[in-house]
């Protein structure tokens, strides 16, 4: 029995199966994403989604879907499924599925009369290529398979519409064809491991609907182009592999390539292995750079997310080499004291006050793992100094150090912290002023830099920054702490403190170098535990607050208003776990382990085998946002590593 498995009753129940999605990516930045029954419910779904450097270097859907038809005794049974206006699902191929599981790779078993057909899908590790293996496990008479490819050739954020500008010409290649619907695209090569017959019969399929886009308030109807169909005979016990990619392959090598890819996979046979596999999918190596995708299927590279997620994605997987490679790629994009918040190169936006401070935290985790303090300072010390000096002197968005040693940040119309949702051009939570986690990270960055400088013998740096480090704790406590309330203010501006109970204060209690003592840490942990902690992570606002929004649903504006106003974020659980274990030590392990294990049911929800971006603040904490988020996965892995670390201390 597979660790992740769905039976017939679950699969034919569209209310259940259409909410379960599968994401598979490769190290080159391409991916395949769809529901477990093959019906696309998002514009981001597709069997082959790949970057297009000839257009905009963003991801584009080339092959949207494939309808397989079983032909036997002159009867045809279409295994595909699409949604059309009026709530019509056609063809209803899902009714033929008997089971779906993910071991060793995603596979579904179809029963059509006397035919048993297994379908297995895998994505090539280093190439923009998806492969699907079809095995006829049983048949009571001669059987033929027909394949109808649905092509899109469009950016993942847009939808395809029928048009006369399409290039419907095809080129025959060994065991298949290649097509390029529009100029600028890489061609799509569709080939089989066995000789097939291709019948060219161009046709548009109109008004295919994407339910998730409709619920999210976006355009949701698309026209897809089917150029024709492939046909091939298949015998009982025979396997045929279909391959779709951006480069032509040798048909004789397709089966071997499929088998070789399967052997590389770590089994998704338990909770931790699912997290480890998911973590690897966020690591992209392209154009001689290694970087992190913030989330699938629609996020790209985000600076803040990269640094927060990196230790869990790499060090918790015993992969310091990749950790360093990502750090080096990010350092190349440092502009003054700021890292890009989103994008890269000339397309970067530098509107993040915390990304540079999380950079120090990431190096801190790397230093703890490797023990190479002197080397790290010699390698990154100049950049670290540039950031600290930039914040001290002042930089963009009015980011500057005050006489108290604390960091002020923010301008009207901008949201610089991780709570950065904007509705109608206005930040929902602007948090302009002295933000609690920013100053906690600032103090940690200075103290960590001094630690490295001491290891490297850089006395000049220590002399320069020691007075600042020494003044910050008193300034921090007098600014943010209220003994009667028993927790830290979220931010302080010119008009006073904002005492909304938010999770940002838990970061002040979780960092290696803290500006607060044990008593304050315990107060912070207690209020977060009492008002913000859920089974899916930490709420962004206490339910006691009049501005609390417990459901993350609706149009983009409605979702953005709830994004940081009560919505639960799993990544924050990692910092709660660390803060709790720092206070309670080995006595707190069982409690944190219980919370960690409580996440296991999400392996069969939303993005199966992964963790969603957010969850509703109200029970039952339904998933929302991206179906697979880097820092959600990474902080669970880091929590697991912390549990093992403190367990060792118990012995």
C-alpha cells in the first residue's frame, strides 16, 4: 500500500478529487501540475510548463493536457476530463479511475471494460521534459490507444484564445511531431517510444473552464488547440512511453530514460521523505546559477523567501553545497545594502527591509552547520559590512538607524516587511516605523557579524559595532515591551505602539542572539501559543482583534485583506518551535513533536506530498494560496531537525 493513495470513491467524487493537486518540477525550472484525476482547474496547470527565454524568460504552458482514448472492438473510451460552461465535465474519464498513488512515482489505474491501463508520470530531472508511461496490464481483446494533445503556448498568468495567427503546421520527427504555435517559442517535441501513426486534424476546443481561477476572481475560460491525434496498438503486458519536451530525443532511448529517472527518486513513503522530496523541487539550477522558487505553481524567485527557506531546504537535507550556491547567486544581486524582494537583474524590486537581515540569519545557520566562521567572514564579510553600514547611515525607503540603535523603515504607500499585501494601491499592514522582527533581526545580525569578526581577528569591526550592540537590548525592551500586557508591540511609529497580537514577536524570541531575556521570551511564547497557534501554523492576527479575518477566500482584494489579518502561515511555526525549545529544552520536545506530526494530514490535501502557502485562521483551517510553498516545507524540515537536535540532548 502506498503512503499517499486515493481510492475509486474519492477519485470519482469531483468535490474531493479536484481539490487534490500534484506538482512535479525539475532543476531547470520547468514543471508539470494538475489535479490527481487530470482535470486542470487552474491556468497554471499543464503537463509541460517551461521558461521561454525567447519571449520573457517566464514560465509558459506548452502542453496543457493530454486526452487518452482506449479503443477496443470499435468502441472508444476517452479517459480525459475538462470542465465546460454550465458545470459540464466532458469527457468524464475520471469515472474509469480505480486508484491513484505516488509510489514510486504518480500513477493511476484505469479500468475500461476488460482493459486495465496504468498511467505513470515523471518529470526529467535536468531537462524540460515530461514522460508518461502507459502499461496495458490486462485486456480481453485487441486494444488501441489514441492520444489528443491540448496545446496552449502562453504565459502561465494569461489564457489562450482561439486566433488566426496560430501556426498549425507540424514537422514529422522519429515517432512523433514537433510544433511551434507562435514565433519566439521553443518548439514542442512530442514523441513515443514506439512507432505511432499521427493524423493531423487541427481543431480548437472552446471555453474550457478553470474552477480555481473563477473562485479567485480571475478570467477562467480558455480555448486550447488540438493539432490532431496519435494512434498506436498496444498488447497486454506492453508499456509505451510518451515524451514531451523542448528538445528532440532518440525514441529508442525513451524507455531507458524513464527507468533511469525513476531510480533517482527518493520514495515518498513517509511524512519526512515527502517533505524532503518537496524541498528539492524548489531548487533551480539554470544559466550557471542556483536559486529558490518561492512557491508552485505561480511564484518565482523572492529574496526574503529565499533566505528564510534556504536552511530548511538545504542544510536540513545535509546539502551545504547547494546552500552556498544559492547564497552566492543572491549576493550577486545585492544593490547597496538591499537584496531584491522579487525578480532578478534589471527586473528586480528592492522594496524589502528584512531580506538583507534574513541573509545574516541564513549565514548563521550555514556557519552552525559547517563551523567555518573565519572562512564565512573572509568570503562574505565585505557584503555584510555593506549592509550594516547602509542601514546605519540610511538607505532607500527611509531605512535608517536611530540614535537608540534601532532601525526605522518605511514610507507612505510602501510595505517593506513580509506583511506586504496591497489593495487598491494601499498596503493593508504598512507597519511604518520600528517593526519588532526587523529590530530583532538587526540585533542578531550585528552580534553574529561580531562573532565571525572575532573568529577572523577583525578587531576594527568589533570596536565599531560593539557600542551599537550594547545599546540595543535596553532600547528594544523600552520600545516594544509592556509588562502588564505581557507581550511585545508589533511596531512603533511616531504616534505610539501598535499592540495588535501578531506573530512577528515570536521571531524576537527564536533568534540565536536575542535582545530580550527569558522572562520576556516566555511572555511572548505564551501569548502566541494562546491566541495565534493552530494545527497548521501561526495566525497573523489574534481572533480577539476586530480586524481579524478568519477565512482566506474570494477575489484577490478579499484574499489580500485577509492575507496578514488572521490567515495562518506554516513557516512561522518553525520560529515558534525554536523559541519554545530554547526556553523549555528537552522537556519541550514531545510537545513540539506532537505539533509537527499534526501537519502530516496535509500530505493528502491541496498539493499532495507538500505544504500549502497559507491556511484559514478559522477551523478547520482549509488550505489556500500556492499548493506548495518553499518556506512552509523548509520550516517543517528545520523543525524536524531541531527536534532531533534536542532529542540528542536528552540522552
